[in-house]
C-alpha cells in the first residue's frame, strides 16, 4: 500500500535511527555525566517532592509519569536506550539476537543479577513476567502493546531464552528498554495486580521501604547492586542512601519548599517559575517528552466528532504558538506534528496544523453550521459543543478553550482523577481525551489508534490508517518503515484524529549541592548517579 505525501508534510531531520533530542538550557542539566563526587561527611539522603500520589508503583501497569519516576529506581530492564543517540545497549541482558522476520528475539542474561529478595534473575522469571503481563490484559495496556502477538517465551537455559511472536513485532526491542517491560521478582508477578501496585520487588539500585498513599514513598539503597547499564555514570551501588518522596500537590508549596530548603528536589517546576530557579543556587533538569504531544485525541463515535470537517475546524482554530507561550516551557516549542519533534521518525506537518481561523470558518459553514447569537456555531438546533476529558494540563486546555470560543466552538473541560481518566478510556465514554503518550518510537500512534491496541485512546474507523499502522509494526527495513510512518502521520494530522496542543518538557529542579539526576530515553528520572555534594 502506498500513499503520496502532500505538500503540507515536510521531512524533519529526525529519522528512525537518529538521536533523541535532549533539551539544552543555560544553567540547566540535560543528564550528561558529571565529574562531581559525593560530599565527604555529607548525609546521602534527599527529599524529592512529587506533584501527585503515585497510585500504582508497578511499572508494568502504570503509564503515569510520577509513578514511573519512582518505579524506575526499583526496576531494571533487559536493555537500555541512549537518550541522546537512540542506541540500544545491554543492561540485564548482556547480548541479544533478532530474527530477520522480527518474530523472535533471543537474549542472554548477565551473570549474578538478583532481586532485592535475594532470588536470582533467570530466564524462567523473565518468561513469568511476560506471561503475567499478557494475563493482566488492559491493566497493563502499554506493556501489552510492546508484546503484541506474543506467543510465549522459550527457555533454553537459566540465562538464555527466546521471546516468540506470532507475527513480526518491530517495537519489541525498544520496548525491552522501557519500564513497562521492567522485570519483577517471581513472587511479585505471581501476586494480584492490585497488590503489585502497593509493593514490589525488582532488581533496581533502590528498594521500596514504605508507601503510604497520598502521603509519601520512601526508598533505600540496595546493598550489593552491581549491574547498571553502560549509560550510567558509575558502577556499583547507588550514591544515595535514602530518597523520601513526599506527595505535595500544590505547586507553590513545592517551589516554596525548594527555596526554603525543606525539599532537595521537586518534580515539575511550573514553567512560569523557570526563570526563578535559573541562578547558581539551583539546578534545573529538563527533557522534552518523545512520542505523541499533549493533544486532543478523538472518539469519532461520540457527539459531533464523526464529522471530519468539525475535527479539522477544531485543529485549525488552535494557535499552538500562543498556547506554547502561555503554558509551555521557555525551552519548548509549539508542536508541528502528531509526534513530538524529539521522536525518531517525526514528520513536520506545520502547514496542516497551521493556525487558520478563516479556514476553520469555511469548513464549518460548508458543513452547514451557522454562527449563533451567542457566538457559537449551531446546526439543526444543536450547538457546536465538544467535551474533553483529562487529568492534567488544565492550563493548556483552558488556553485552547478560549481560542476555540473565539472560533465559535464551545469546548467543555472535564477534569478527573487519573483513575477515572483511564476508566473512561476503558469504557469509551468520552468525546475527546486531553493527554499525550510518551514513547521513543513512532509506533506510539499504533498504540494510540489501532483497533487491536490494548491502550487505544483514539476511536476511529479508518481501514486505510489501520492497515498502515499494522504494516509499519511488521516492517524491518528502516527506510520502508519510514515511508509508512510518514503516511500514518499525514493521515492522522489531516483527518484530525490527533490534534496536538503542546510539546511537554519534563522540568525538575534541585538545590545546588544535589547533582547527578539524569533522564532515560522516555524522559523519566534516574537517581542512580544522583548524589549530595554539599549541604
């Protein structure tokens, strides 16, 4: 199947094999190795304030950034991915081999790896992890996406195994670098899904000491840890002895606590406060999320969103540059594609996504909508009202709401808790979702839109798109896959199945004297190299 790209699409310099961009800021750490060393006679304990409850610690189940920022400290993966080059390197697996048809992946585990309960990491345990993910189904939707077509794990020896798929699975190798496929102990994976959310055992450099919902999480250094990937800044045990994560929902309390010294590190420095923490007394850590930017993701079976003209009019009414100025980081930029600009395989769709209120009006009026006395379009007595359901980034939604009102479109915002958001996803009871999906591969669009995806958010009936989504997931040739990915991005943008609003930048801050915080390729935090250099 082929499709010619229109003039609205421009090839960006981010091919599938290229580097993943790391935000670079003046006075801001992007995760490079540091020459710093832990301070002598300085306690290696930090307080890292989180913006919300982690809810579920199990990285195989959760997709919430806060949870993953904690879970990464407890859990290792088979492989690791360089956030600057995209290169995949060994971690718990010392070597691997990929079948030419992408239907099997063989691994050899490195020797001596154990879980924090003392049990060894073996091929049987890996197989149990992958089998349990399949059994959890929608509760582990992202992990299931990486295991699409899973046909079992063939164990050759304690250290050798082959993961089998019923059909080619191009995204599995990159998936093996993620926390979604992070490995947990045999006892943990044998437990009930809800129990795993509260307590788990991994191979990571830290161990869970306690988790009190809506209060705090505490982790402690793992004695004897000695299997970090080559991407880390040192080998052996972590530098920090303890990390306490109090849950501080109010942003002003987090920033005030960083200034007063109550907190050593805070999650999600508000973009509006970025300049405030840019001096020598603080370190800012920033990285743009790869994957699908914050967007409106549509359900074409609900309300007026089955009408392509309405969807296109909504997209054309969004001034993304203005949204970025109002709500974004100074280091970020407005989205110009249905993937973020840091994602391998990204295609610039700037013309398709350009702010065009006149074009939006033409589309609506051509579809029979007329501007009512209240300034909102109407048709057959029905106002042009659309509801977006979200659990974060309310400021982005409110900026879009004002812009859409100016264009005669009534956007209603439904803010819910994270659990209720994913409940809506499971039931399909929404018109649009306001969210993004972090992935370091363009297969994120298949995860978001395919009818076969366990993590499907966008509900569309488009056989052409579905065929392309499936074909790219089974194509090994990089150049041929890129052509398919380009076609997918153009269809998704032109037909307004995904309407980007903001490229999210993960922005955390620490006091001077706390260094070594780094990001993985999906913009999640690593604390393995973190240290206290001074009080």
